[in-house]
C-alpha cells in the first residue's frame, strides 16, 4: 500500500492536470478531455503491458463525437471473478459565471490570486486565504474524484501479482447533461461481464460531497442514490375572446393551481429509512400561446423535478393524476363562485359553467385516439422522427409537441389535463440490505469507515442526494412498472432511451465516496485538500479491498 503522503501528492498532481483541461459539457473539449484521461492511463506500465485493457466507449450518433474511457486492472494473484466497477465523470458545467476570470477557471493558482482581488463572502474569503482549498471549474465536480480513482488504479497495478480481483474504471462524458456517456457504458459493462464471467459486486462513484446544512460538520459516505422523474401536466382549456371570459376555461388558472398544490410541498417528499428527498420543484410552467391576441390561451404545460427514494414511476404518475383531478374540481368550484357573483352584480341569470373535471394519462389518451385513428402508431412514429430532425428544440420540447400532436388527432376538444412523464428518468437505488451484494457493500463501507484513521466525523447515509450516473446501476424489475414508464413517456425509445434491460441485468448496489468541498457549479467552486487527498482516497481504497476480499482474508 502506498505511503499516504505520496498518494495525496499524486492525487493533487492528477487533480491539477485534469482541471487544467477544459471539458465543458457539449463542446469539443469533452473529447479532448477523454483523450487526456486515456493519455494519463496510457503512461501506466500496466496498461503499456496490457493495452487491450484500456479503450474508448463512443457515444452513438453523438454530434460532438464524444467518448468515455474504460480501464481494467486484473489481479494476477488468483483467478477471482470478483469485480468492482468505478465511475467518474469528466465533463463540467460552463465557465460563463467566472466573467472576466473565465480564462483562468482551469488554472487554480492563478485563479486564486485573481479571486483575492474580488469582493467575496466571508466563508469564501476565509477558505481562499487559508491555503486549505483549491479553486477551479470542475476541480470539485468532479475531477478530484477522477484523480482518486486513477491514482488507485496506478497504485494497485504496481503490485498486480499480489492483487486479487478486477477493477473497472469508466471515465464518462455528458454526466452534467443527459448521461449519454454512462448510458453507453452500461451495455459495455454487460458485454465485459459476459465475456469474462465477472462477478460485479458494486458500483462506486467519487462524485463530490459537501455539507448538507449550515454548520454541518459531518463528512458523508452515501450507500445508495436518489432518483429523478419529471411528472408533466399538459392542460387543455377552452379558448374564448377576453370580452367573453366566462365562456372559456383558462388553462393558466388550472396549471397555476396544480403548481401551487405541488411545488415545494413536503407532502410529496419520498421517505425511506428516515431519509427524506427534497420536495418537487417546478422546472417549467408556461402557456402554449405563441403570439399576442385577445384570445385566452388554449393550452399550458407544467413539469416538476420529482426526487424519489422508493416510489416507482407508475406510483408517482398515479399520484399526480389524482392531484390534477383534485385541483381541477377546485378550480371549477372557484370559477362557478366567481361567475355567480359576477352574474349577481350584473343582474344576469346564473347558469353553472359546463366544464367537467377530466384527467387522463398519456397512455389513456393514446388508447382513446387509437380507437378513432387506427393508423396512430405510424403517425406517431413519423411525427417523432420529424421532431428529431429539428435541432433547435430539446427533448422536453419534443415531448410536449408530440403530446400536442396526439391530442390534436382526437375528436374530443373539451378541457382536460393530460399527465405523463418527460425525460430524463433516473432510477433511485435503495441499498436496503435485503440482498447479499447489498449486505456485502454495507459491511465493506462500515469496515472502511471504522478502519480509516481520521479526526473527521464520518457518517454513512442511504442516499446520495444529487442526480448522478449511479442511477444507471439498476432499474425496476417489475415488468408492469417498466411498461407504465414506457407507455407514459411520449417518444420513449426515439427522443430518449436508456438501456433498461442491461440496467436490470447489472442490478448493483451503489456507493459514493467523494472529495469534500463547496460551491459546485459556482465560480467559487473549491475542494478542501486534506479530506479530498487523504481521507476520501483511504475510504475508497479500503472499501474496494473489503469488497474484493472476505473478512478473514
């Protein structure tokens, strides 16, 4: 085992080298970054002796021709099939937040000198002047994490004759976007498993770790990860001239009611083993009216970021449909009260408004339209391909337009709320300890925490709280859940696809053991050197070795 000082020095050196290469999401520098990682690993004597164990995994049909890097270190002590898979993402968010300092965002020493000239918060100023932190874009999220894994491969490969088991490291692209890198890597992992009869034990990530609240002194290891869904409401109202407002149904009023009912409401937090997700938060809310006129909007769209710990897509969808119906009834009651009052003021007879509260899932809408339009599957496929050719719109917009198209084919034009899922989908991973691999990972992590000598307060939690590529280690096994997911995600398999079958096959417990720092995605992004270069690597090393070897070995 390498001396801790030497290990820390090497990790800092790698961190600086990786940070020195810009790799902003969806730019050509993502490719350059992959080549940089490949070059660094290619200098390792083990990979020079075994070049077949270092290779690229390209992202299919990618406009930037991005690729991930995969490296395998195979122990020579025995023919053990035990294998630990490790991942780290190479891409970063943009650098525009650095303003005039953007050109220095990848040069920590120069950047820190420049930052001293700015007006900064007390916390940032204190860290900057302490000498305990390194600043830079991606240094925290997550190139220092990649440095830990690369250093681990280097360290273990130097004594490969004494190492038992296999380590696979994937440096993935596009994590900050749509996870195309990890979605490409998962099928490759299955291929390697089948070819080599690997016994995959766990998926380990070294993505960043930070304080969870003001004054938090804990340093966390997360066994498991949060999931993400985007429940969506497409509201069809009834258009009218503003001079006859009560003859229509404004979709904005209904969508606002749904938004106020759900947005940041703890009622919709997902709770497992005492750990609580953040409540849903609005990501998009707007009507679909494209131009000014004195006609009210005909339709509106609303979708949420919805975090999960245990709830499945079909369960969330059913709950959202129920909430939509509840809100629809409330809006109609309010409108009738308003209309009654208005009629009394104008001395006009009141007749109850004709609208009915109606809610459908996309699957139900599709079935209703199919009865009237037998050629619907062909029309939807054609429309989907047409939308894919429009490079000016994103996946969320394509999904909305497809729903709009399918609804437009229906003869029923009365007001309705359509509920469905907009991509992306990230499954949660709950390591409950019910399976042997889950129990082994929990034991390995707890033993690593116990064995790691540190003054930091190390705490194990059940769910990594940030969306990450750890989600692709598994998928729901229930075919009904998968069927509901596919049927209620418009354009699934065309606009957006994930390797569900391969994810189900992997079915791995996950752990995140990351460097500690602050302000990810801000121009004050930084890592604390001591924990990140000494303690986190020790935890990673011991967790990996505990996984590969039994307690009595």
